[in-house]
C-alpha cells in the first residue's frame, strides 16, 4: 500500500520515509544544526559557524527566551520532538536573533544557567561544549546548591577541566576547558 505524501512538505516526507531509521535522532539533530547555521549566517555574515554542532552550541548560549519552547529537549531527545524540529527547520528563515546577538554571550564564550534546574543545566553545558574546539574555554554561571554540586562533577566525569570555581554573591562562576584531543 502506498502512502499519500502529496500534502506534505519535503521535510515531512523525509521524516515519514526515515521514521524507522536507527540514525534518525542524530539526523534530526544535524538538520536542526543546519537550520541554526542558516540563522547565524544571516545574522553574523562576517563570522558565521559552519558546522551544525557549533551552531547548536551558539544557539544554546542565547538567552532562553530567544529559543523555541522546548529547544533543549529537542536537542537532547530529538526522536520525541521530530515534528517540532521539522516545523522549526521549515520556518527557520523567519527566525531573527540579531538583536540578542549584539548583547549576547554566544560570541563571548559565556553561558548563563542561573535559574536552570538540574539536569537541564548539565545537558545544556554538554551541548554547548560539543560545539567548541578542544581546549577552548567556557564561562558558566550557576546557582548555588545542586547546580554547583552536580554540573562540575558531570564535566570532570566527561574529561573536561574545571579551571575556576568562584562564588559571586548568590551565584557561582565556573571556567571550564573542553577536553583536548585524545590522540
């Protein structure tokens, strides 16, 4: 029996054809990354990211209110949010983050996770680090309590180096170096 694809967009057709692929999650995440590459190329024409991983990393450093609802979940569990990812990618040409990038930490290597609860803060740090080069540094702002206890442990367990852990009033500043090449 043939399925009727005539009313579907090209990406919806692609999703239907590949719905049983064992690599669909990674493909969706790459597709999402390419959408962000396009967004940043329009927004940062002088210095855009060229890899999907770097683009997602930069997107994760934007203020949360600029990201689509549930974006972190899309990245961490793409199979559960395939339709939302496809819809975002199809409409990404209308996404404009230029006003946020002018004052954003995305270009400065800083990630503000104050108010982000565990384990979402650790997941967000992991995604941002995936887009950085080996030995590149990232400053992270974390709340007191569980975040400052759990996030550094998770980073060290993955082989990253915590260079600085400093109390700043009611939050903490971490400086982390992404693990180098293992060759």
